[in-house]
C-alpha cells in the first residue's frame, strides 16, 4: 500500500496534525510507502496516484483554504481522509458544516471515507481585530465571546486533539480493510 499526506497550514496547526497522521500510519503500516508528505501548493503528481490520500486544511471562511481546494480538484477516483483545524471549536455541527463545504471541492468518483476536525490557534492579528471591535462597542457580548474563544484556541491542537485524531485514523483504517 502507498499513501500521500497533503496539507495546508497557515499557523502550523494543520502541519502538527499531518505529523500525527504520518506517525500513526508509520506505526500501523511500517511497510507502506509514503509517496508525498508536503504542503498542498507543492503537491507533486505522484501524490494523486496514492492508494489513499490524507488531506489536511485550515478553515477559511467556513471551508478549506484555496490551496487545499485546488489540490482536491485535481483528485480522481481516490479514497480520502480529510483532517482540518478551525479557530472556532467545540461544535460538531460547525465542523460538519465545514466538512460539507470542503466536500464541494471534491469531484464525483472520489470517496471521503474518514474525517477529523479540531480547534486550532489563530494568528494574533485576529485577537487585535476583536479587541478593536470590542473597544468600539464595549457592550457587545459577541465580541467578548470571540475574544474568549480566541484565548481558548491558543492551546489547540493539544494532546487530546492528537489522541482523537489517532483514534479517528485507526477507526477509518479498520473500516477500509
């Protein structure tokens, strides 16, 4: 068996998840060949021919980033495992919406056989933007919630997220055998 791990990571969160995917696959399939483990914008053609493709993304406006979308559009007749990070977390409904939006970039004939999402830290500029908005409207409860969420996201992905990803990978691998 061979596989590729292709990811896009703006803040390093999704790259951390890609490393966990690589470690887990190496542990479970010591004889498997990793054709590619690289950023989506650098994905070589052989990444498209892998038996399984693990695709990681960061969330941009409720879907995957543009580099991941472009890579997904290149796939044909492929079995995929999607994994991603989002600045807002703790909501399986929100993650489902993101994954549904990501699937819109995947052509018919490809199969998404597994998924995983978790919260990830955001760039400091996001908090600065929230603070300015809160200063302009100090009674805005939503701004306070956004700042609290930003602060909570700073700790993610964490070891619990990594363990959940390992668990999701093992479940997916068991289901495709």
